[in-house]
C-alpha cells in the first residue's frame, strides 16, 4: 500500500483538470475514458483472483462519462472471457457523444444490455454517477443503486460510489456501498472524509495519464505516484 501524502481534489478542481487536459493539451475525452475503463477492468480482474474468464460481471452504466468508462471496462472484460451484462440507466437513445460511441461498440460485439435486471453475478461495477452528482440519485439510477446494495454481490465503484458527494463527503440516500473504489487521477476530497469510509471500501487511485504540468498550473504539487504501478492502493 502507498503511504505517500497525496493531495486531494475538489469537484471543481477535477473539472479543471479535465478542462486543461482536453482544451490546453489536446488529450481527448475518448482517450481519458479508455484509460479509466482499462484500469477499472484491470482492478476487476485482480479482484477475481487474476482471471475473469467465465465470471459473471454486471456493469451499471450511467448516461455520462462515468458510465462511458464502465462501457469501456465492459468491452475489455468481455474480450478477456467474462460473461458481461450491462445495465443501462436509461434507454440507449439517452446516451450521447462518447458514451454513445462506447455503447455502439458493445452492441456490435453482442454484449447484452438490460434496463432493470441485476442478475446473479460474481461482481458488480458501479459506473452510474461520477463527480457530476448534484443531490440524491433519482429514478432508475436510485433503483439500480438499491438493487446493487441488496444483491450481496461485491461492488467496485468507478471514481466514486454513486450517491457520494466528491467534495463534501455527504452520503446521499441512496448511495452505493462499495467494497472497493477506483478513483481517477487523484483522490477526491469527499472520498477521504469519515462519513465516506463505510461506502468507499478499499480505496485505489488509477493513472489516467494526467501530465504533472496540469496540476502545476493549479498550484498542486504531486509525488511520482504511478512510477511503479498504474493502480495504487491507498486506503483499506
């Protein structure tokens, strides 16, 4: 486990990181999403004893960029032999831009999508809501969170458990109770609060290829966190 002191990011700071990467450096959203999804699939495989072939993995995919990362993970896990089912938080027509692109790839691959079912599974990947959360989850998303929590299946959340405020650490009702959370780039402030501990589970941080100068422009100095590993375990 890494014990280096790490800076944390508020929601607004993470938005600025994304903006600088895209607008100033030309690192596209599809590149960032591919990195996030690849890292999530890698952690999922690690949590399944290093092999996902034949394992039933359910991906809960929201309509935003967090969901898009989940769709990337679904593709990679399917390529590795997992029996992947994707549960959408809306109709396919509700998905736009890069998430829609990722969903179209899965459809062409024949990966099965659902709209409400969470079938018996070995693992659930929570990719419903990221740092864009505003208030308690509603509608289909809320129903999927409750179903996931009630399933008894291990859950890994991408970036943040859906229903947790990444700045304040407020746990809304409902909120995913994750066994592990794979946050992206740097930990978010809300993940490190005492309130969040019961829903975050083990905390990992993943490299999505943010250049150090992105943080430097914001006055943030970071250690060489990913010098040895792309996924770093930072909290039990």
